[in-house]
C-alpha cells in the first residue's frame, strides 16, 4: 500500500503451479484494478512489502524452481513513473545467502522500513532497518520472543506490533510491540495463559499465515487478525483494542477460509456510503490466498460496526 492506493505483486498460482512477478494497483475509491510494470526480479511468493513515503518495496521470498530458492533482494517501486529500482539486499548473518528468507514480516515507521523473522531452513528472529536514502540496512535488536515464520505485523502511530506465527510446528502466542525510540515491549499473550479471566475466551487467535488490518470501530482505532491456518484453515476474526491490550471475537470471514491472503489498511479514508458508522476513519480490505489447492482472487472490505446479515 502506497498512500491511499493498494498494490499486489508476485505470489503463487496453484492452478498452474508457478510463481508470479506481475504487479497490480487497486483504487479503493473506484473499486478497480490496473496492471502495472512487472517486478524485474525473479518471480516469487511469500515475500514481504512495505511503503516509505511515495515508494513501495518488496523484499525476500521463495521460488522452488530457482537456485537459490530463498531470496534476500529488495526492490523499490515508484508509482509516479511506474518503474522499479533494485535496492541493497538484506545482509547476510553468517555467510553468503544466510540473509535470504521467506514468510518474514515487514513494516515501516517514519522514513525507514523494517524486515525480520522468517524461515530459510531455520526459523529466524533477526530484524533489519532499511534507510532508503542511504540504501543501507542496519541490524536492530532481535525480536525478544520466539523465532518464527508466517507471523503478521501491523502499525499504529509510531509503533509496530508482531504477533502469531509458527516455529517447528508450534503455533506461537507471544505478542510484541516495537518502537524505534524505546525498543521491544512484550504485550499480553493471545492464548489463555494467565491466571486472570480476561483471556478465558482466547481459544482460536493463534495461527500462522494470517493477515492483519487496522481501522476505527466506533471512533476507536482497532487492529484485526483474520484468516490463516492452525492445523486447518481458520476464518475466525479477532479485534485488538490497542489502548487496553485486549482481544474480542468478531464475525468470522464470510467467504472461503484461506491462508496466505493479502490485506490493506487505508487509514486516511472512510466509507460514508455503507458503514454503520460513516465517521469512522480507515478502510480495511483482505483477499486472495490459498484454500486447499485453489488460488483465490476475491477481495472483501471489513465493516466491524455493521450487523452481520447472512443474506448480504
């Protein structure tokens, strides 16, 4: 997502068993798609994306039919010129190729981008900061929690939140916030691990390969986790209250459950036509992904304040 426009690049088509490198632009106001310049790098899936200012970035990823299979390259896309520029690759940690990975997380805060965690034959917890002006990566403090892949990240104000994911078949329930000024802080677990009763209903938040979204609900900024897998595909939706560090179950995703979907959070937009609270800021979308052996291309907008209607 760059500004108030969504972008979808690369991925995997399970119908013909091939990685992709095409780029598509989504206009949430017009509800239409436009094809843009192909990614010049190798086709891939399971990469990460983030935006800094007027540019978007894609980094890392995986292609089973290339050598190496894991990627650590980074590419910058400029919508104004519909052009790509190769940036510095994610650094190696312990010898050539060790910085490559897939199923990582990424986010941006201010003028910097961040990439961390993932898998490259081992689960990872390192984190790196990209300075796009200097075109350099700098290591920051590792995620203090478990190594993981398939987690989600979302941002609110000047902080990023890292949650969910898997490590060697174990679904993870630790939850972390990162601030460039104060570093890492552990939040409450997303499972029933405390002796208090606030988490007694936390039965199906944990998962991997989910998506996260951020928007207002009743004038209050909330984050949402939906879709993913935990033994089987998950369509449960959970709302996170950023102010109280508490979770509430919401209406499950109404289409096919899936993993590996893509989401956008347009925090500067609002939908005055359909939302039950038209003054709420933010529009949140999710779609695509994999269900069994099917590649999905549908997209939906999330309305957390609306009453569920099975006939809609």
